[in-house]
C-alpha cells in the first residue's frame, strides 16, 4: 500500500551537503537499506535519488539524495541545478556539515531555505571521525548563529539516527494530512457528480491522478458519487431524485458541463480544486484578470508539471493556445515548458498558465508562484483560464 501513495502527496525531505559529506550513507542508514550508491569518489551522486518510505509521526515521505553543492565543472553545474530543484521541492531540509573550516556554503543554503520558510536541521556528518571537542564547539556555534537543531550523526555507528528522526517529526509539526481537495465546498455525505471525458487524451486502463485522488477523498467522506463521461451527464441527472450538491468536471468540457449543470448544484473542475490544494488559489484567480488585457502581441508561458507524449488535442499544447488565439489573434505566442523545466527569467512573458500540478508537491508549486510574483508576471491555472476565456468563471465555485 505504501508504494501506491503518490510521490506528490508525500512529505519531501531533502538531504544537502558537500561532495562526500556522507549524504548517501546517511540516507541508506536512515532507510535501513541501500537506496543510494556510496563511494569515496567525489561526485558519485549525479542526479537526485528519491526513496519513498514511511516515518511514524509524519507518514508517507520521500527522501531526496542530492549531488554535492560544491561540485565543479560543466557537469557539476548541472548537478547543482538538479539539487536546486530539490531545494524547491523540499518541505524539510537536512544540511550536512563536514569538518571543513569554512561553512559559508552551508550558511548560504540554510538562508535560502529560511527565505522559503522551509524547516532546516543541521547534521554534523560522519561524527565518529570528529574529535569530540570539535564536535561540541561546532554544534554550539551553529545552534547560536543559525538557531536550528543540530544533531551529530554517524551512518557507521548509527549515533544520532533516532535523534534525527525525532527532529524530522518535530519539523513536520501538525501540518500534514490537514489539507483536502474538496475542502469546505461540501459536507460529508454530499452527492457529487464527476464528469470525466473518455477521449483520446484519457489514459487507457486507469484514471488520471487528480480523478483518483478526488474519488478516494470523497469515499473517505462517505459521499455518494456518480461518475460519467460528458455524453452521459444528462441521462445521469435525469435519473437522480436530487440534483448533485457538487459537480466536478474536466476543464476541457467546462462550457458543455456548465450549460447542463442544475441551478441547485455547485460547479468546479479538477484543475481548479488542485490549484487550491497544491498552490495559492487567490494568486491564480488574480492572474486570470490578465486574460482581459492580452492582445495579439502577447506572449504566454504554458507550464505543464507532468511530461507526456503530446496528443492531437492536448489541453496545454493545443486547446488552450487555440482558445487564446481565437480571442486575441493568431500572432499571440505561446511557449510550453514541461516537467521541472521552467525558465529562470520570466520577464519575456505576459502571463503564465500552469496545470493543476498533481505531479508536484505543494512546496514546489508555491515556489513557482513565488518566482512569478517576484518577476511581476501574473500566473493562473488551466481550469481557471479556460473558465475565464469561455466567460463562465463567475459560475464556477472556487475552494477557499
């Protein structure tokens, strides 16, 4: 069952440090299995290694083993960039200290985590090799200057491993398992209709992650669920004694569903629900206002969080650009970035339209929103943008 928990819904714990600081060894010891390759050769970890596991007191987690942030050369720069993306995803950061006299690089990374309001734990790594007086003095100095927990750990003797686990639990606090997809839109036991197109864009033999996640949550809330394709919506409504309390639709058929939604029912989309669940719904709504100010010379960034082979009627690459060009003219330019690819410089764009973000955790989505805000570029969401472009956003329920 543990492996069925989506990585995006796990607490991301990143391990950061210099090359050969002992990150991989510590993770292997912590997970009690060989997760990462361990070698005395500097630069062995070339990309972020992810290990799903369960920590009692936190729940499902994923440990991120990153490349050394003091790596060098062209490949080293690419490895550090991968570590920076892990920084953006990490909800808790573990920063490893070595016996190096200068700890400027550690302090720089800790300050970056602080700027992002990410809890940080300092680990005096490979502590079995440290002189005890040095271990004590460095611990006191870090605690005094950085005001963060400091733990001496050894993957060889297992010293400090339980203390590290408790520090992670303390850092996680009570924030986990609180946020829900449907939130206050409905009461437990509500009647909910899900509209899920089964066209070329629907994966064969399975539901997409937002649909599966929403259904699971609704079942846990003891809701009465009716799931249909758009073509069966009217028949399903006609067979109901009472109209649904909430209708959740795929954004691609927003207009079709809105025209057939009973006045007693609330309407929203999977994309909008996940925009609120994973990010900042108010920032996304504010970004939608920019859609009224675009023109044929505008440039729009389409940000897909997942990577897939483009389809003939792909929502991000085809349908949204088509809606934009229909409204503002064929000269309007759209540019697509997928997965963790995202421009460092956003100044060339008038608007960013991002998917629901079901494949990333909330920390990473919020980092993108923050980057957009710092750049002064409005950002919105697939579902919100489609509803705005089709003139039905006022009819759509936005979760708080």
